[in-house]
């Protein structure tokens, strides 16, 4: 009497791939390792923000981000989001020369890889330009609104001071402090006096008998 053992179930392609991967140790030759390194660096051009490749370190990225934020000076969630996008875009852009060097020294198909790299670079530059324009538009609108609010606060501050009445900016919905408002008002006065002096000086130069007697010095500078 013969018996038949049940046939093992057929393995799926995913299971086969996982089994094969356990026996793989990756590239072993120097050439294979070099090509693997090139692939990782090239992929980093389109990787997520937190993807670090080649010799990049988290510390380097954080220092780069701090410098970018100091330059961009975002305020509020919308500007901060755009600033983060610019950080990621510029971080990838600075990889281009390094990737280009790797292609020239390691790639077996340098011409095609360099052409692809050029497309990545152009895409990054377009994205940077668009993101910067969007951030500048938001910042211009914010600064214009802040200037209008500060001018209104300064006018109300002067009115209350002229009538010996206390003035609390928060009562009128302003987020500025009294010190901020007073500094703004003093700056406006100095700028107005400087412009008037420049205009008077320009007109006086047309007079051959003009003799400068005094030089305008703002109150803060003279103190």
C-alpha cells in the first residue's frame, strides 16, 4: 500500500523575494559598493526631508536649517511651512555637485545620468523660485499690515498722551507694547526730520551763497 505526502503550498513571489534577501549580503566588490553609493546619493535628490545620504549628518542639517531660518525670518505657520520647504529644496540642491562628481567617477552610463541630474536640478530651481515667491508674498502682506497697525497705534498713543489719558494697546486690539509704539513714533519723527533736512540741503545747494551752519543729528544719536 502506497501513501502520498501532501505537496507543500506554493510560495508567493513576495515570500521568495524575502527568502532570497536573507541570503544577500549586498554588493561585495569595490565597484559594486561604489555603484550602490552612487544610487543612494542620487536617490537623495528626491528623498524625504529626513533622509540623509552619503556623509550627511543630522547635526549638519540642523545647522543648515538654522542659517536658512535666520535668513528667511518666517513668522506664523504658513511662512514657517514655506521656509521648511525651502530648507529641504536647498539641502537637496547642494547635493548636485557631489552627485555629479560621483557620476563622472563611478557611473557606467555617465551621459544619461548627467542628463537626468540636470532635469533634477532644473526642477529644484523652479520649485525654489516658486516657493520663495510665495513666501515673499506672504511676508510683504504681513509687514504691510503690521506697518498699518503700528501707525494706527502710534496715532492713538499720541492722542491719549496729548490729553493726559492712559493708553493700553491691548484695549484697542494691538499686540504691540508701549515701548514698541514709542520706538516706532520716534523713528518716524527722525525719518521725517531727515527727509526734510535732505530736501532743504538739496535746495540750498542751488544757492551760491549757501553756507552750511549746522548738521542735523537725530535726538537718539545726539544723546
